[in-house]
């Protein structure tokens, strides 16, 4: 597919003049709300996991899991209507979850779970962000529901919100002409899946009303999604077809075709995704992400397939993965956030530009940063950044420094090789216990680095570290002191002394 990428000069200009003079580019009825200068074109979306469970004795017999959406505090102020739309989305999701629990409860009472898999009825909904910028937030919902039988039911929904108004974006807002849509979709679907026996596609699509199509939009085009049974047998799974911007440019509202040079999107599992890897060729590309069990059946292994060539990571076993696709310059990379035992994470960079897919970089003990939000008196949700901005990624790394601690830093994706590059000077601790000196310790007072001695019994709060040579700690009177460490071997040395001799009761995760 020969893509003529539209470099996002428009966005750059609009950011410089904070949207003054950009009114001609607004999709639909977008209102002009000047944004603070530090707000990027990308919208910082946070995704949080939540669930409802019902127990019988010591077993969960029904479970409904889903994901909430919110904006970071900074972006909530810049996009108040979108923030309100997310609140409404969360309320509707909770209502749907409660309805499923009402449906599941009597069914579970009639079913018998397995000894080691006692969940009788369950549902799980995941959000895959495709695009989030000053025009639109577009994401795919993948929903799996099991109430007994040979297989679960699976279906997808597309959600699209106008970033300024918070209103749902209609298909007719994006496509200026839909008369040829049935025939285009029929052509796309049959070419992509030549071995599938379809229903009468053209007739089926002709009967669709506008709001019956499931669609999402990213920076290469619009994708239409079809759940099992919708246009083919269940065994075929979820199907999709993309209409490229540069293939049918007259069909699209111009504002939605504007694309930044670099961007990131979330990849759904087990879907054959249309994606143009090289704008200078006329080749149709496909990417598919999947998992398979390891040889013992205890963990999952991640597989990345690009145009039929597959690489499986047989080293970094995990229970679950979040997977992202980034376009950086003229290259493309995949990033996997894998979670394993004791919530240990590995963040990997995959190079998919050559003839062999390969992992080129690993950040051990590292995951996309999360934040616990107390949403009411008794409930809270852990939210993660929906990684969509290649210039701003928050990662948390687990350190074994004065105990087990998590520390966060910001990164950007390298233009050279796609690897995450740390943009902060140091990691900032965000959890872990305070410490108390067991012996007098020589330290440096910041910022002047004056020498000082910390008496035995001094209480300190670990604050920042470079993970290698120093750790900064806050004192009870608000000052900051620096201790020199050597984290290259175990045990960690503080001023040349093993850390457990320098501090009382250091706590480490088992």
C-alpha cells in the first residue's frame, strides 16, 4: 500500500499559536478551546482495571472484569467535556457489569466448577486504544463472556469520542460519503480472508444503519470490525478491514487524516491487523500478536507475527501482556509489558523492520507506570497510562535498594532504534518503607553537596536514585541528603558497608 504520509505540520503550527487560526480544520462541530502551552497534541488517557466477584465458600463463582477510563489531571482540565464523557462511560460500564452479575448468579448456582478452576461464569472486557489526540479518542473494546459450554462468546465494540465536546463521533463525521462503503468493505474483507466462507456481504452491509457499524480510527485509516457470527461462522473469529486514508482520500473528513510523524497504538491479541510498515512500497502488511503456553503449561509466551514470519519469546515467560505498536520516523517497533510471578514485569522492545522479528532491548522489573486513585469512600482503581505518545512514556522500575521499591521515570522513544530513552535525571521512588540508620553514616547535603554525618537512629524517606551510584533521601525536617551506593553486586554497599549493617529492618519482597 503506497502511503503518502501527511506529516503533521498542521498540528505543529496549531500548537505554536495555541489553536488560533486553526478553525478550518475542526472535525464536525469541535469548539475552539485554547489549551495550555504544555498540553501536547496527544491526549493522556489512563486505563484502570476493576471487577466484581461473587464467592461461594473459598471459591469465586462469578466474575466480571472491565476497564475504566480517565484523563490525567492535567488533561482533565484541558478537556473537561471529554473527562465528563469518560465518567459517563464508566457509569454505563458499571451498570452493564451489574447486569451481567445479575445474569450470572443463578447460572453459577446450577454449574459445577473444576477443583482448580472454580470460576463458573465470567466476563472480561479490555480496552485497546487506537488513537487519542486533540480531534478524537478512538478505542476498541474486546469482550469475552463465558456461561458454560464449549467456548466463550466474544465480541467487539468501537468507541469514538470528540476530544473537545465529549460527544460520540458518528461515522458520517469521519466519512463524507458512505454510498460506496458496502462494496468497498466487501472487496476488502474477501481479499483479506480468501479462504473464509462469508454470508452475502454486500447485502448484509447494505442493510446496516450507520450506528450498526463497529469502527475505530488511527493514523493510517479507519478499521471496521466484525464480531463472530456477524458476517461468518464463529470459528473464524473477529474479522476486520481497513480503508486507508490515501486510498480513498475523498471519502474522509480532512481533519481526521492529519497524522503526526510518530505515534503509538495498542494492539489487540489474536487479530490480523492491517498496517502499512513501509510507505514507499505497494505491499499489504499484516501484524498479529498471540500467546501460547510454555512446555509446562504454567506461563504464556508472546508471539509476534509480521507478514507470516513469527518470533516467539521463549525466555520471558509471563501470565499476561500489554502490547503496543509504534511508528518512529520510517520504522516500526513493538513494545511488550509482561507481568509474571510476584507482579514482576519486563518491558521489551521488538524490532520488526527486518526479515526477522527480534527483541532488541529489555528493561527488567519495568512496566508502564500506574497510579491508585481513590474514587469514593470505599473504592479505588489502579490506572495505567495508555501509552500513545512516543515523546512521553512513564515507566516504573522495581529496585532492590534499601528494600524493595518502585521508582518512576519518564522516557521517549529513540528516533535511532526505537528503544526507550530516559528523559529524567533520576528515578523517583513512589512506594517503599521509610528507613532508620543503624550506625552513623556520612552523607552529602543537597544541593550544595556539603559533607554531613547522619547519627544512628535518623529516620529517612528514600526519594530518588540513579539506580547505580547514589540514593537521595528526605529528612524529617524537609532536607535532602545523598548517600553513595554501589548497586553493581549483592549486597548493595552504602559508603562501602553492606546496607543491612547501615539500616534497621530493610524490607524486601520474597
